[in-house]
C-alpha cells in the first residue's frame, strides 16, 4: 500500500480515531483522504503548535502515540513549539511532515532543514524512503512510546517514490527490564539500614513500569517521607500520611523539600526524571538512585549508589529493611508549616483558592484536571491532593504557557465520557483563542477556567520580589466569555466565588464547552505566588 494508507491504517489499528494537523495540498491531503477511508478523522486546528500538543495528549490518553501531520518549512517551524511541549511533558507523538526533495541543495519556497530544526526536542528524526518507510513508521511509533515518552519526527520528501510500501507490520516488542544487580542492592540495604529518616523522591517511571504497589510497600516498611516529581502526581497516593508534597527543586526554607531536608538523613530517588526540577540537585545528604533503564540520566550528580533495572524488583528487595523512619507527625508539621502560606487571603473578594476549592470539590474521583503554568500552579500542587496517576495533567518539565487549551482538547477527544476541568491563565489563553472554535466544531464539552488577573501574574510577582518597579506586564482587559460565545461555545464571567460555583456547576453538565472568565482580585494573587515558592517577605 502507499505510505499515506500505511500511516492511517497503522493509526486505526492503534486505536486512533483522529489525527491532527493543518492541511496542505501535497502529502497532508493524501493523508486526509487515506484517513477518511480508514475511519480516522482529520482535525484541523488554528495553529500548528496546538496541533502537536492536542495530538500528543490525545495519544497519551489512549496509551499510544498521537499523530500530527504538517507542511514543510514555516508549517514545520510553527509546530516546533508544540513538539517542544511534548518533549518537556514526556508525551508520545509521531509527526509526519511534507518536505523538500532530498536531492536538492537549492533554496526553494518553504524548504528548510527539518532535521536541524527538531534536533534538540525530538527523540529521533528520519527522512522517509519507500524501501524503508514501513520499518521507519513502525520504529517511530515504538520510539515515541519507549522509556520516557516523547516526540518523533518523519519527513515525507517531495521526491518520495510513492509506490507499494508493503503491508502493516507487527508492532516492535516492548523493552524487557533487566534485573537489578545483587551487590548494588546489598550496598543500598546497608545504607538504608544505617539511616534513621529516609526521604523518597518518586518519579513517573514508577507508574510506567507498573511498580506502584511495590513503592507503597517500600515506603510503609522504611518509613520514608515522600515527595513526588512534577510529572508523578498520584503515583503515590497523596492522601497517604507519608506523602509530603510535590518536589519542584526550590531547596530553600518554607518549601516542603527545603524543610524536609532538615528532618531527613538519606534520600532515595525511585524512577525520578532529572527533567522535572527547576534547579540542579542541591541536597547535601547522601543519595541513592533506583533507575529503570541505564540510558536514563542521573538526577544526582554523584549518588552513593545507582541501581539500574526493574524498579519493582529493587523495591521488593529493599522493603525488607524495616524501620520507623520519619514520624508521620513530623511530615504533617512540615506540610502545615508550608500550607500557612497558601491560606486564602482574608480580605480578597475572589481568590485563586476559591477556584481551586470549587474545582476540586466538583470533579469526580475518576475525573481529570488539566492545567499549565501560572501564578496558580503551586496552589494546585499543594491544595489539590491526587490519589490516581493520570488524574492530574499539569505542566511539569515544560512549566509552559499555552498548554491547557490544546491539551484539554486532545485529552477530551480521546476520553469523551471522562469528566474533566481545564484550568489556565489569561496570558496563556491569549495564545490559544483560535482553538475555541475547534471545541465548537468537534462538539467537545468541558469547563475551561481562565484565571483572569489582567496581567502576566507570575512575572509580576517576580518583578516585585526583585525590587523592580512595575513595568510592561499588564494586559488589556479581555472579555474571554464573549470571545468564547463568538466562537460557538458557552462563555460566562465570574466575579465572585458564588458566581464561579454556579458557572462551574452548569459547565460540568453542559453539552458544549464553557469558558469561565474568572476575574480574581489582582494583588492578593500576585502576592501569593512569592509565598508559594518560599520567597517570604521579611515583614510577613
């Protein structure tokens, strides 16, 4: 079969009912037609970066690689931002671009070096040739899903010999975990036995390798105080008394990780991803790393021991070291000391804490909250415990703006019957307003909360923390509810907690998407961000 048919039949076999892109007159149009015949619908969006994000989150929700189709040159360049998001958020994605001919070094309209363009954000890049195209497609899907997931890019060159590429191949067998080395396990056991108060830093690799039950038994046996990486919400149940918080890498007093460092004398990292911290490792206590695969980078520059191999086997072997560990009362005291900086400002009429509480109480246990960066992000990490991995899709390694709207769209397209709430910010929403029309066109219904402080609030807070004068960070007031209605979906303005509660209740049951333009009090919101990252003013 021709490559377009091969591509779309492979997508259908993997459970994709939609692919995402912006059409072009060459290969993308052939792919659209091949998808129509295979029962895979083409969803065109307002911008290529949204295409990549939506496709990646769509694929992840179905436990496979999403598929994005793009045009050459500027189109590919526009998609770089979305592919970078998939890289930083560890989302599985295959992108196929039309491209210039492989046998020409002449400047041509829309032709540029795609391999150089995607080098730092794609797991791999390849230019298709008919003799190897079938293998390359199979391997691209496998690579996007393998280990720490991410984007893979394929070029379909203008001089591609579009003859018979063969029939669909069987998927590449998955990675077989190796067993951890016995001498290293014995060394770790001795270190663990000699420690009194271990800290356990948990990454998403624990969930990816099916080691969550083993992690829970290990923590309860060793008495660890648990921090989860930003991408690992729910890997360890956050209602558990040994869960301390989300580790972002601030390492300073008045943060959970900073205060726990004063309590603990050994840290064990389990499936932790070095991409998921804001700053290089700064704990001075001894550290041990349990890593699922040898090619994964080390978070700690010089760990006492690093064990490569099955996380589940390592955790089962080490759970025999039983000790009281960190008292749960001490863990709770650390949390309460930090949570005092997250208390609702008493003089605020409408605060971010009101939004978090309302959304948390409205979303069923099986629901998913989807978010992005903003001055509210630490509120979600401290005030909304997550007990199920996959129930929180917030920005982690990217800490990026403009993520929520396309991520929510892709996730809801994949799982239309799962309750979801998207929470984003006004500055980010301005990047993605064109995508509201896609919610209307594709009949995707869910609440999209826009935290509207009429400014780039995070930077506003950082500007003040550095003693700089206010400058250049305010936004013109925008009526996001009116924009939503003009795009064919619902739009509601909320100026108070009561109005927000009512709007959210209606949005949860509406048959179209609803943008809730939540106009919170500005100054308490900006002041709260500094407190949330441990930057406590002297006069507080």
